[in-house]
C-alpha cells in the first residue's frame, strides 16, 4: 500500500493484515484503485517543480538527491505548499483503505505519517532544511512508519490466531459436551425401556383340558 507524501511506499498490503482468499483479492483491487487515483494526482502540473528533487517513493532517493545541500527554490516551495490540496483525495482514499483493511491502529499510523511529512515540508518552506536533509528525513519517517505498521500487522495476526484457536477449542468442547449429552440420553432411554419391561404387569392364562393344564403368560 503506497502512502503518498509526494508518495512513500508502505510495504505489503492485505496479506500483512491477515486477509485471505476473496478478502485479499478485494483488498488488492481496492489498493490498485487507490494507487491509480494517487498516480493521477502526482502528475498535477503544480507538483512538476518537485519531480527532479524529491523521489516519488521516499525510500528511492538517489545519492545526489540525498546529498543535495541546496535549499528549495520559491517555485519548489509553492509546490510543497500545494501538496495537501493536490493529494487530498489520495490521502482520504488511503485512510479509508486503511480503516477497511489494516489493523485497527493502521489508519492512525497512516495519518501520523501524513502529518509528520507535512511538518517536514513546513520546515523546508521556512528554509530550516535543505533538499538532501528533507529527503533523508522523509526516508527515515517512512522506515519508522513501515516498522510500526509491520508490528501492528504482526500483532493483529497473532491476536487473530489466538482468537481462532480459542474459538476452535470452544467448538471442540461444545461438540464433546453435545456428544456426551446425546450418549447420556441414549443410555437413559435404554434404561427406561428396560425398566418398563421389568415393571410390565404379567398376566397368566391357564386352561385345563382333562388332566392337562396349559398356561400362557404375557
């Protein structure tokens, strides 16, 4: 999932969030749709002055971009200030994606990244940081955000595994209890039938023909 700030890349998508099957395919399809929206925004003419000095992906900065000691020009500063307006729909779409597919804390990590990168841009506009320093700080911010997101995904997957194990254990216990109850009911029915047979009244009917007596019991 890409987080654009011009555009940073958060590694992995749905698989890291515990999705599978149809859910994962839907997450990936939605992710591609968001990425397409953001790619269009990145081509906005207002951002063109930044194309040569800031990489689209924060972790793709070249050595020259990281080593550039120059401050941003006035034209580039205007582009930095325009990023929020240009990328607004992209950012909103990414937050919505995160709310749907990431662990509960995922969207907060996305929002924190956007906010911290906004701070970096403000410093650059004030001439508090040069181009190389900006790219270096932005790459570090992305790395930290990725680390936090990976931890959140791992913890969420672990929690899901524990919940699945508890659910399986509960179902097994319920199934065992149900079988025991059914077996007890069967045994009780058998005992009742035996008891009924033992308690059934006995009738004997005898008849005599001459010196011979014949009896029938039921």
